C-alpha cells in the first residue's frame, strides 16, 4: 500500500467516532439555538467561525488524517496543527461565552459575568504561555509520544491536551472580554505571539534537522507505506516549524493592528468627551 496524499486523506479513509460526533453535534445545536434566540442579532461570521472550529476537530480526528496519524509522522503533525492552532482559534472567534451571556435572562447576566471574572487569574498571558509550552514540550517528549501510539486512551487524552493548549495560547488575543485578565494593546499582542513561537519552532527545527529517527514506532509503519522515515520526520518538523510560525505571525500582526485600531477609537472617544465637557 502506498501512502495517500493529504488531499486524499481529507476525502477518504474516514472513520466515524460516534461519541465524538454526538458531542460535536450537541455543541453545534446548542450554539445554533442560542443564535436563534437572538433573532439575527449575532454576526454571521462568528457563527461560521465556530462551525469551522467544530469541523476542524472532526476532520483532524475522523478523516484520513486521524486514520493515518499513528503511521505517518507528518500526517500526525498536520493533525496537531488542526487541534492546536486552527480549531481553538476558530472556536474562540465564535465567542460562545458572550453568546451564552446574551441569551441569559437580563436579571441573571450580571451574576454570570461576575462568576466568569473569577477565572481571570487563570487567563493571564504569562500563565497561558506557560500552559501552552508545558503541553507542547511535554507531549513531544519521546517517552510520552511513543506511549500514545500504543495506548488509545492516552492518545485521545493527547488530542484533548492540544485543544486546551490552543485555547490557552489564543485566549489573551481573542478570548471573551468578561474573562480576560487584562486587555493587551497592539504592541502587547504582537510581543505575546512572538513569545509563543520559540517552543514550537525549536521542536519543529529539531525534528526537521535530526539525522536519526526520534520516534522509532513510526519507522516500520512509514516504510510499509513506501515512505522514508527520516524524510517523513523532516517534513513533520517543517510543518510544525513553518506552518506554526506563519499562523502565529499572521494572528500576531492581525491582533496588533486590531489592538491599535481599538486604542485609536478609545482615544477619539476620550477626546470627544473632553471637548464636550469643555464646551459645557
């Protein structure tokens, strides 16, 4: 058997996971119900982003990417990028927390908002960076990584950890306002994303440049599919190194520009209030 290409993996070799399907469907229906309650008073692009996040999880775990993730390291790395970078970002852009607050009866909204603010200490940028780096580095240690290939439950736990790490790293940039510990300005967002890049870049560069096989279980599996294990490992490293850095750079620049625009608008509002006060 020859290894399928990435486009083939996206359209073939699907393996439904009914418990996951049930969870994703329940979350999607709950989100749709909340949007319907607002009667078109919710941005369509946020709904599309949230749906895209759920779809990214389904593709990562049930398409051919999930089928071959324990045989081809580069495919496994694509899966990691979907779960770590894309799905959490889209889910947060969908802003389900704000949607939930808006669908609550008005008398209950202040209490819910106060409860959410209690978790602010866990949403600090430094702590988010620490969670991201610990999960990223810890799950790529050889002992843990090899163990996930022989223990299905541990493998599923790894997938959950990547979603948690992704939510943590994107939270200070696109997380819900009631829960952010502080609002990062334009420059702060860019510096934050730059601080998040070294861990991913170092792991990717190590895999890309290492002359020996880092994760031996992939050796026999990739050879059976007609792939050079070292070439596959180098490609996996490049995916993490390059793709991860590109995504973080793009989001960092976008976040910085959005932050600068928001700061400018706040300054204009402050100036307008000052002028009105002076006129009075």
